[in-house]
C-alpha cells in the first residue's frame, strides 16, 4: 500500500468502514510507516473532536414554544387552504356577477364595459400564469418534494 | 427506535397531533443545530426545522413506523434547507445587483452544547466548508450516519462517500491549520 492510498483510506479506517481485507493491509502499512502513523493520529484527533460536538438541548420552556410553533402551523395550514379556496371562489363569482350586471345595464357606457372586462380578463390571465409557473417549478424542483423511505 | 416512539408515530398516523409533540421535542435541538449549520444562520434554523416538522407531519402516513424517524425527518430537513438556500441565492443575486451585502450568515457557534476554543474553531471551520463538504461532515459526525446511510441519502456510491468525506476532512484540517488551532 502506498502512503497516498493510505491517506485516502485513513478516514474510513477510523470510521470502522473498511472491509476486513483492506483493514489488514492498512494496519500492515501502519506498522512500518512513521509518517502515516502521524497522519492517522492527526486525523484521529479531528474525528474525535468532531464526534464530541453536540448541539445544545433546549430547555422545557423553549421546547414548549417550539412545539407551539409547529402545532400552530399544522392547524393554520388547513386554514390557509380553506381561505385561499374561499377567496378564489368568492372573487370568481363576484367578477362573474359584475360582468353580467354591467352587460345587462344599458346606462353603462360600452367603453367602461370593455375596460372592466379587460381588467378582469387580465387578472385571470395573470393568476393562471402564476399558478402554472408555480406548478412547473414545483414539478422540476426536487427539493420541494418530500422524501419517501 | 424504542417502542414508545413507534407507538407515538402510529398515533400520529391516525391523526393524533398531540402524539407528535414528544417526537418534535425529542429532536428539536438536533434539528435546529443541523439547520443552523446547513443554512449558516442561527436565526433561520428554528423556522426551517419547524417547517420540516410540519412537512413530516403532512407526510406521516407515508412513513414506515418500523424505520427510525430521525433519518427520514433529516432528509426532509435537508430538502427544506436546500430550498431555502436556493431562494436565498436568488435573492442575493438581486441584492448584490442593487449594491447590498448579504447579512444572513452568522458563524457564531450559539447552538453548541459545550463551548471551548477548539470546538468554536471547528464550528467556524465547518461553516466555511462548501455546501457539499459541510453536508457530508454533518451527516457523518453530527448525525452519526453510516457510509451506507449517507450513500442512500445523497444517492451516491459508497466509494464517493469515502472520497468526499476524505476531501471534506482535509479541507477542514486546512482551515483549522490556517486558524492556528
């Protein structure tokens, strides 16, 4: 085994991830190479330090606040969906009624009728375009999807 | 995974939100720490890890309760953080165009359980790694994942895990040596 090969395998050796035959070759080389022993000792220090790194455990109060945040989001999720669906349905119905009334009313000028119709049509086009963009992004963005085990 | 957690997760699958509380509380600290290191921003870590718990809840019926919860959750958390980083990168492009500096990074190791000079230096060095190296260091050392689990999570061969981890540790050592630690 060359020293270069040794260095590449040193991490896996310390992690206990080397197969038996490679581990034996590794240890044979280690027995005869001072430079590699020093290299391994340095790497061992780093991996041991890394393994000792632990995250702070939040206190009870912090955990309660954290859980409340998650719980509120869980509940609000349904609320936002219902709100969005309700708003879309109400706006669509309202727009339809406005157009219907305006077209029937002879007192309203044609220019105003055309203007309002164009305004509503523009809003619909923009909404559909945004919705389509969101759907396309969601479809191609692999990070937006959940993982399944 | 202990029996208690399995039972809680089964209750979650039946729609019992209260059963999700102990699960969230058990992993909240680790989840926030990992999110902090992935995002490089302690302020955003809590929000991202909470978002990941919400996504986990919404998909809880797809979860196999015979498997451990944390690796599954950790993959969701990783996806949430990646999405945020991508959004941040887009915003940063706009901000830089407008002549602003990005102030979302904070390399202070505020979420470490114990702090000393060496640990603080390691934290800062981990923060300075590229996303790819930081991610694999987090998986191996902060989440105690095996090479096989890392390979599955990143969808790469075990040989690549070994070589990437080797490069990441080398980069880490160089950064630490540069700091004189």
